[in-house]
């Protein structure tokens, strides 16, 4: 290609921009429950996300990705390598732009749906409507309803069980010490299953369903043992009134929120970082091989760029989305935040095994709503929810429009 080197440079810049948006929005909303509940500070959330997201991306994010993410565009329909390169550049720029706008407003949106919408826009304008696999778009539309409802139901059930077994009892702290390790077991069990099912598939490790469950049980028991130690370290209040008891229970759940944040950050990094660096790798591979549809290698410098972009986005703009998730939907405490994260992990596991089209972002929002509903619908700010849902609906079409515009501009410049 005449502009091969320039394409790679632009892909690096646009890929950094896109992963910056992933950090500002997707990673931030995953950490929002822990920050909003007061379990960890924004600074600690950034540190946790930086370490575990990067570790997930590098250790389990894989070294090969499909050239055209999510199978939205038919590879055989792409007329030339240059058209594919310009389409990937347009998709990165479009996705980064929408994520920047949404993050600035504080709206948690799906990065997967953003890049999918961008690929649709490129496909329709750059190739033709027949190049887009519209049945996959239908499954994504279905996920707008499936994801939040699943997360909401599980979070509501967990929050209600927590109220009946621990909070609404005569001795909440003693019951927290009794039942807390059980919740921690399920947390370790589910998050490890999330990592095995979603995070290790790129390593091509053949872990059968039975072995995965055994590994998850072992990790869950280990987490429960550690959780029991941490919960029993919380001292009973000198004055045994209920308010002091509640405060002690929340102190016991605070470190458990950190566990869930670490696990979910690793699982997210291993699975979703490819939304940002996949198109970048596609440009590099296409320029190098001059072929459309080849498996895209992920050199280490691309993983580093993706990790750096995610951390940069979280540091610079992530606090806005964290505030929406953690403070504006409903009031969160460490115990409620723990229920929301546990419900999100459980939903991801179930969806992964049954192939349901779900979004991690939508699940988290639904889970936060679920813990709020456990205390009554009046505790939820429905105006915030309506704005969030509206942003979900426009994500795919807006990503498509932006990508179409950017593709036309790039095509006029280079072709």
C-alpha cells in the first residue's frame, strides 16, 4: 500500500483514542459500585483497574484476534485491503468519539455495541448493505432488554437475602460472620468461572466444564477462607446498638468489594480490551499481509498501547461514569455494592455458557437498579435511568453514522 506506514501510525493514534474511551467508560462503570459504596477511593480504583485490567489483557487477552471483530462484516464482501484499513480507522475514530462524549456526560454505554455500530456504518457506506450480517445486529438489540433484566433480578435476590439473613436481624455482625463466607465463596466461584469461560478462551486452553467447576470451587473455598478471616477481624462495637452494628457489617463487606473489583477487572481486561485493539491489529495485519480476513496478530506493543490507553481514560475522565453508577442511580453501601458485583459476575457466567447476547455495562446498571429495588422503587432515580437507557438505544446507530462520515472523509483523502 502506498500509505502503509501512515495507516499504521493513524491506527496507533486512533487505537489509543478508542482504548482511552474504553478506560473512561467501560472500566469506570465496572469500578463504579466499589467507589460509590465507599469501599475504595477513586485513586485505589484506578490502581486496581490499571493492574488487573492490564494483567487480564496481557496474560489472557490472547495474541490473535479476528480481523473483523464480532463477525459483523462479511470478509469476502470487502473489495480490497485498503477499504478494510480505512474502515477500521473510521470505526476506531467513531467509537472513540462516542465514548468520549458519553463519558464526559457521565453515561455508561457498551463499548462492544459502540464498535459494532461503527462497523455497521463502515459496512453499509463502504461496501453495501449486503456486507452486514443483520441477524447479529438483532441479537444485540435483544441484549438491551436481556442484560439489565438478568442483572437486576439476581442483584435483587442477593440484596433481599442479605437483608433477611444479616441486616434485618438482632445481631447483624454475628450473622455477617456466619453467612459472609458463603457469599464470598460464591463470589470467588463465579468470578473464577467468568475468567475461565470468557478470559482464557483466547489462550486456547482446553478446560472442560467439569474441570472448570472444580477449579472454581477450589478458588471459591480459598476466597471464603480469606473472607472469613477478614470479616472476623472487624471488632464488635462497644455500644451494641443497631446503627453501630450496621456500620460494622459494612466495614466487613468493604474488603469483599475490593475482591470483586479485582476479579471483574481481570475478566474485563482479558475479554473486552480487544474492542479497542482488535481494529488496530487488523490494520497492522492487513497492511503487512495485503490480505483481507487474515487472523490479526497482537504484537506486544499493541497490548501495551491498549493497557496505557485504558489507564489514561480511567484517570482523566473515568470519575464521571463512576459517579453515575455509584451515586446517581441509587445509594450504595459496601454490602449493596458487593451484591451488585456478585450479580454481575453471575449473569456473565450464565450468559457465557448459554450464548446469550449480553453487555457487561448493561448488566452492571441493571444490578445496581436491583439492589435499589430491594429497598423500594423510590430509592432509584428514574430520570438517571431514562437517560442511560436512551444512550444505549442510540449507541449503535450513532456509532454507525459517525463511522460512515469518517470513512467517507478518509476515502476522499487516500483513495
